[in-house]
């Protein structure tokens, strides 16, 4: 997988490494400069967006939706960078990522709705698994949330779970590489957001920033790469 796009993978690895190091004040002092994360964090989605546009030319509804999802993620990243100084930016970041997930859902649904051969078991199992996630997620968070945040957080949990479900439902419609990368990316996105929410509202998790960014960056990378490598198994018009 990494051999196909060595130039971009090298650039993304550098961004990846800098962003992870920026989560530690010690590593920042040793290897980086103050404020490095304010450069590296936006570059995560920005570099992926440029990579995507280079390979797809912003053609097709699927690619356009993924591109818009990345753009929304870029806005979310910027908002979340400043939540320590402006707490209200957390909600703005949440809304940005919510919009991004909606665009991802739209993209995955393009494959799903045209997939007449989807295995019912995949859809059923995905619904059960992600429904269980929403229940546990909200059970842990609700006692620690302000009343004003309960509805937005519930909506977000449902939306990201729906993204995961529709990603699974692409089974049989696209090539195995694209399918596995997108499903893996969706799962990692859920894990990243779950860690972020638990760390912020329930209990502090050691090295939370590291794990949040590690799973988030790989998630966005896999979803983007899954689009670049996407191949329809049967010819369908208007893809």
C-alpha cells in the first residue's frame, strides 16, 4: 500500500510524526519549535485534500463528497486547536466534523444504494455493533455533560455510527482494497472521537492527545486512500 505513492506517503509521514511529537511538551522542546502543532495539524487534512484532488480532479459525486468531508475536517481541526482559549470553539469543531461525517455518509451511500448484492449480514452486524457503541458512549457521557451538550453529542454519535454502518454496506460493490481501507478508517474515526470525548468529559486518559491524533490521522488517510483506490466492480452510470 505504501509503495504506490511514495512521494505523498513520505510527506504525510513527516506531518504525522511532527503532529504526534507536538502532543508532548518535552518532545516539542527537544525536536520542534513552539506552536509547531498549529502548522502540522491543519496540514493533516489539507495535504490529504490536495492528494485527493490531484488523483481525482474533483470529478464524480463520490470524490466531491470526500473532498468536502476533508474540508469540513480541516475547519474542525482549526476550531479544536483553540478550545483552550475559546471553549465555545469545541461546539464549532463538533459541528464541523458532523458536517464532514455527513459528506462521508453521502459518499459511501453512493456505493451502497447501487449495491444490489450487499450481504444482509454485513448490514445487520454493523447496525448492531454501532448501536451498541452509541448506547455505551452516551451512557458514559450523559452524567458528565451539560444539558445543552447532550443533544449535539448524541446527534454526533449517531451520525458517526451511521457513517460506519454505510461504510460496511459498501461490501461487494467496490474492490477489496477500497472497502477495507474505508471500513478501517471509519472504525478508527469512531475510536478517535470516543477517546476525545471520554478524555474531555469523563476522566483524563494518559497520553490522550497522542492516541486521539494517531487514530484520527490514520482514519483520514485511509478514507482518502480508499477513494483514490476505489474501483466499481460493475459499470454504473453517473459515479
